[in-house]
């Protein structure tokens, strides 16, 4: 009876306060329109992120992510408190370790075998890039006319701290109908890389408003930051197409989001009806904060590949933790991605300095030499003939590691 009343209350209130809407798809379309080179490389990266049993492995089992929160406020209510910010951090650290207390009551027994500990921990940054101390929180008063949606990461707002070392979160006056958005790993290293969230939907206390005061908007958007798509992919209306695929076999395909008040099993929006129906309680759907509770194993695969590839630089950030690894672990941390590829390769070397790479064909002939700065550097291989190639990495002429990749 209590559960029925909760769903009825949520149904009424989501119609009063508005349904969850995430701006990630729109922002990524804008990003790709402005960065056609990134669009050309999109499918190669997607294939890499969704591939299971890759050789890429994280050095740490549980990875600690340093967070910077940029608060842009037009009035006192929008200048959210430190307490509200820390309440959000607590939610993230529960949700991404599958320690949230509502997990068992929300996730049906039929779906629990698919659930995953994402093995991510979040901490407020304690060091700036220059090594000086920080709380990981910065604030700025902006004019009533300030356009948060377009200017939050500009100099008129607050510039991102080095996005290869910090997870940047901007909190402010989010325009309707969105609760928040994030940039996928395709945008790693760009000025806008990170996520933006409305001040009413961040954390569990202060000015956070029901039914989005459970901190799950940030959980959802950080899922995007680590490469996860909505269960309906990028276009849920087209069941069975590439745009309808989130790359996760363990999240049933749907043709529309769920907004709350659903009862298991629910096949209303499934592309193929089944006994268990839609996984509407997944963190990447649109239900209210009180109705979402878990990530899946295939979603964890995407996260793991993201940490071994485009976001590997976060592994060597000591902005809130001390890294201690041996020489073997350092070399093993080096990873080449995507593989196979059609457009480019990148080399992630979070724990070892490298500054040069040589590419040899299967006959042992040197075909390309490239400088390497970080994981966001892309070596163009579009003109390479299909086949197997070998990469040798160096630091100041000292050999570090050899790897191979397949050019399709």
C-alpha cells in the first residue's frame, strides 16, 4: 500500500514539477556539429567503449575521481551550501559502489544479477593544478541575465580546471526543461568537458526539490561522462537501429524513456516484450530520484574502457589522493585505443611519461612517427592500408612499450 501511494504521489508531483529531461543528446549534437573531426572518430570510439574482454585494465580496482564544483549563482538561493554539495558527494559514493540503501527495495530480484559495483569513488579536490590547497568548491555571483546554458564554462562563468585531471561540475540556473547534461568521452579534454546541473537537482538537502532531491541527476550525468547512453540509445523511436542501441546487452532496448510511477514488469516502451519488461529503474533512465537504483555489468564495461582510454589521465591525478604503484603496474597502464580502428589511434599512458610513438607495418617498415602529449591526442591512420600495425612508444628516446592494432 505504501509503495502504491509513493508511486501515485510521484506521478502527481512529476506532472507538477516537470519530468526529468537530460540535455546530453542535444549538447553532443552541438559538440559534433562544432567539431567534425570528433564526429568522424565517433564510431571507432563507441566500438572500443562497448567491447568486452579487452586487454585494457585499470591499475587500481577502485578508482578515485577528484571533483571540482563550480557554483554560479544569481541570488542567495542558487548559492548552494557546502552541506548540499557534500550531500551530493555522499550519494555518488553510494551509487557508484552499489552501496545505496534503496537498492534492494527498488531493483527487482530478476534484475539484481545484472547489477554492478562501478568501483568509482569521488572526492572533493584538495589540490589545485599548481599544488595549492583547495576545498574543491568555487563560487561566482553572476548577473540575472547570465545565460547558464551557453556561458557556464566560459570566462563569463567559471573556467574548467584541467579536465584531464578533474571532473568538473557546474551548478546553476539550469534552463527548462533540463535537469542537467554531461559530455561523453568524445569531448575529453575540451573546455566544456564535465557536467552541468540545476541547483534544485543537486544533492539531497538545502534547496534541492522533490522528486529530484535524491542526488540522482548527478549520478545519471556522471554515467554519461563515463560513456553510458540512455537505454534507448540516441534515438529511442527507431527500435532495432544503431541509434537505438546503448551498447549494453543487459539493458533491454526501449523506444522511449520512463518518467516515473512504473510497476515491474512494464513492457510499455520495450522494443521486444519480455517477462521482465523494461529496466526503468536503471540510473540512465528518466524516472524520479526515488525510483532509480543501479548500473549494470555491461555499463561497467563501458566505464572500465573509458578509464583505460579517453579518461585514463584521471588515474594519475593526485588532486585528492596519493598514488602508489610499482614499475610493472606503470607499464601495464599503457593502453592503445580504439582497436580495431578506421580513423585514428590514441595512447593512454596515465602513469608513465611518453612523448613519441612510432608505427610500423607488418613488414617492419616505419610508416609514421608522432608526438604524444596525453590521451586526447589522436594519431590519424585513415590513409593506412587495412592490416596489422605495431606501435613503439618512447620517452626522450628511451623505449617504453610495444603494442599492436588492427586497421580496418
